[in-house]
C-alpha cells in the first residue's frame, strides 16, 4: 500500500514547475537577444567596411587627380598672383562730393591680419586691419597710432581725426576738446597727410585747414556711426590704447 502524499507536496511541485517554466522562458529571451545583438554587430562591421573601402577609393582618386593637375595648378597660381597685384593697384579711387568729402569707389576688404597693410591712401579709409580695434570712445592720442588698429575702429563706425605738424596748437586743442566729448571718435597725430587736419570714416575722408571749418561738425554729425559703418554698434572700448 503506497504512502500518503505529504501535505503541501503538491503545492510545492506546482511552484517548482512554475519556476522551471519561467527559467526556460528567460533562457529563450536571452538567446533571442544574443542572436539579435550579433546580427547588429555583423551588420555594422559590413557597413563600416564598405564605407572604408569607398573612402580609400575616393582618396586615391583625389590624389591621382591632384597629381595630374599639379602642373596646370602651378600656372594658375602664377596667373592668380598677377591678378591680385593688379586688382590691388586698380582697387579704386576717390571721388569728391559737393561737400568736399572724398568717397573711395573701390571695394574695401575687411579681413583680420596681424601684418602691416600697404594702404593706398593716408590716412587709410578702410581695408584689411588688425583683429584688435583702437579705443575710440572720444580717445585723444598724443603719439602716432597703428593704421591697422585705427582702421578696425573705422569699421565700428568711428571717425578718426588726424593732424600734422602744420596744424596750429590752437586747432589741435580745439579738436581734442571736440573729440573728448564725442563717442565713437579718436584723434592722433599723422604726418605726411594731404592737409593739416583730416577726418576719416570708413570709405570717406575730409581735408580741412582749421578746426573752425564748418565741415568738421558736419562730418562728425554724418559719419559717427553713420550709414557707411560696416559694423554699427560694435564696441569702441576694450581694444588697444596705443
């Protein structure tokens, strides 16, 4: 006669079977995930290999093309150099308006450079310039300043007042007083300019004989942050002070 089942044994067996089924299901999910991940990795390797092959093929083609055209490119560079020199010589000229203001007709480039720039006019009315502007918040300089820094100030909408040794001390003092109370202006001595006193804005210039010339005030009123300004509102402080 068989022994009677232990109380609760059937319940334990049921729980064990449930746990085994759950474990088998978990193993199946893990196998599926592993297979899927393997497929993704293999696909990625295949795509990467195709891209690498195409890239290498393109590089070889570019190198071959560059070698083939090198002789022609050298000729083109020489021709380009001549063209640049010519365009620099023929870049523009001044046209004088009825108010006496001279306007530069050529294109004024605006590249930042750290070298000296051979401007075609004195003082320069624009062109390539130093990355740092000259402070121009009514600043009066008693020593000559660098053209390249001052031109950057012109780009910001400043008017640059310059005077030579031919200007009287009274005119220099009067101009200095005017500049100090006018934001976006600066003043400095400048020898070898066309007249004792000159006012310069981006692309515009006025020559006068004295500080009392009415053109001085008109020029300041028109060109301080005027329509000619390439970068209106740009700072006139925080630059260089020499």
